[in-house]
């Protein structure tokens, strides 16, 4: 049986590879007369009048991946959190779980240099993240959080609703096994993240993130992470399958 | 022909920011730039980082193996690389930053052929702490 299992991936792999499109024109999107995507065209809307946030997006730069608090003068740390943050910074961020192929978690998934795909489904919004093959289900069917988070997780539990032109996502029930950025801002399982997705025009979107974790910070703080649309391409598979990095270093 | 395809891809998909996975600062020293010229031993097309292994000869002709970290395969694909863009035996020149621990390891920023004709943006050197990357 083991031998059969071992050989299966050999047959599956070529199929997976051919199912990916690096460069393929996206249909039904506004283009200028020379065929270029009109990234400053108006924000598209769904039949119910809300902005349509579906599409392939990626962060404009890695500023907030490095440091989620990069735009702030000071971070309202609780003393223990500041001590841990300084330790992580002092070690150059070498113990970031992401470097061991573990999921980035919420909110870090908004800051990555790889695309994510937002899909608007009945009763939920699904986001597929290229990096490390992650996904989120953001329920929009009116449910509240479960009474108890039986199994705190990397991506947490997410519910979403529209407030004007903002798609507002609240996430709780995360585990404590990821860092919120490469610099190592800590959090606890009490973390509640609010993400306000606002598509400002056809090619641009802002994700306004609020960190509310009274066990680690004395008051909420956050960042606005700018994203741009990636037309004419698709997600590529990104399984973090063979981390050679550690074995190359002494 | 491959080089033309690569250039077009770089131009049309150049809006993706350079990769950042793990902390550059933890492993590499931006103040230790290196230029390595040698024959390719192998290209490991794996996540989260591809690696180039090359044989570099010093002035006396003594050969040493160097391991150079690149971006992920997806980043390389979007920047115009293909798995066969460089082949074992090709002489290449790598510019990047050396490892902090003094071993024969570098983070590649650019990779070009010995005749200088093709230059790719290679690396994971956009990681926090790398030259030009955010520090605050």
C-alpha cells in the first residue's frame, strides 16, 4: 500500500501543473483602446449594489509584512508583549513560524507578496491565498461566532457584512502560533481582527485592519494595507514542500 | 527566443513586489555584498525558496561550492524564469548578500550569464532588512 501511495503523486503532478495559467487574459474587464486593463475604471458593483470585490489582488509592497505598525509613532504594548517583541527583533526575526512553512494567519495574509483571490459566494466570501495554499471562509449568512472556539486556528473564524461600501470582516478564534508580521508583533488567542475591504476603483483596494487584543495591547491599533488588482493571470500552486533553508545554515 | 519571452514577462508582470518570506536580517548581512562567478551545479526548484548551487574557483583555481537562495518558484516564474532558464554547466554571475555565519551561502539579488546578456531579478532579498527593504 505504501508503495502505491508513494507513486500516486507522480501521476497527479503533471495534471496540477497544466491546470495553472501564468498569463491568460481575464474576460469581461474594462480595457482601454490599446487593450490594456483600465485600472482606474469605476468600482464594479454586484446586482445588489455593493462593490464587487472579487478578483485577484496583491499588496502594493512589503512594508506591513515587515512591520504592521510601520505607520504608527508608537504601539500600545502591554509590558510582556513589548518585551517579547524586542526579543524577536533582537534576533532578527529568525524564529518566525512562517519561515518553517507554517501559515501566516490573520491579519498577516493581507500583507504578503503573493496574490489572493476573493470569491463571492451565496452566504459566504471565500478567499484563496496563493502563498502556502491557504483559504478562508468568511460567512455572510448572518451567523454569529460560536459560543466557544473549540479549536483555535491559524486563520480563525470569520464573519462578514456590508457597511456602506466597506466589506467588514471580523475574525476571532485564532491560535497563538503565528506572528502578525516579520518583526514579531505578538498577539494572544483573545485577538479580534477587523478588516474593512474597500475597493476604491477597478484596480485598487484598501484593507483597513484593526488589531484588538487587550491581553497584548492597551488599546486597538491598526494599519491600512493597499492592494492592487492582478489582471490577466491566475493563482499558482505554492506548497511549501521542501524547506531547504534551515539545512543550509549552521 | 527564450530571452525575448523572458523580457516580455518581466515587463508585463513586474508589478508583483519582491518576495519576502522569512527574515532576511536573521540569515544574511546586507553589508557583505558578494559577486560569485561559476558553473551551475544545479537549480533546486522548490518552495519556499529556490536554490542555486554553483562551483566557484578562487584565484589559485581551487573550487568551492556555494549555495544561493532565490525567491520562490512562483516569483521566479512571474519574473520570467523557467525551470530550464539555466542549465548545469552554464557559467553565471550572481550578485547578492553573504550569509552572516560566514559559510558559502548567499542571498542572490541578480543572476546573469557570463556574457551579461540576461539579467533576472532573482531573489528573496526584498525581505525585511535587505538592501532597499523597509527597516522600520
